[in-house]
């Protein structure tokens, strides 16, 4: 009876091992570039795409919305009616 179960257990263990490796890779990706769980409004709009900032920082001026997407890395969107 154990000979019949062994192949099934072996198959399940291989599946579990693959899943664990996938989770480890996903965790490593998250640790490399943390995603903010919140947005924070900052008072000064960046003057360049490499302006100091932390992921999740948001700023605006009369015509542009700025979002810090990684440490010291900003993206901008023009605001228009």
C-alpha cells in the first residue's frame, strides 16, 4: 500500500516545493522595490525627475501632478480641463 501512496506524495512534494520557490521569488521582488501602502502629499513639487523623494510621495502645482514611484524617481502627469 505504501508503494501506491509514495508516487502521489512525491508528486505533491514537488508541487509544494515549486510553490515555495515561487513565493520566495515573489518576496525577493517585493523586498527589492517596496510598494507603498499609502500616498503622502508633500509640499514642494519636484523640479527634476531625480528630485529627492520616497515611493508614495505625491505633489502638485497649477498644471502638473507628480508621483514618486521609487526612491528619488518621479513621474508627472499634466492636469488639463
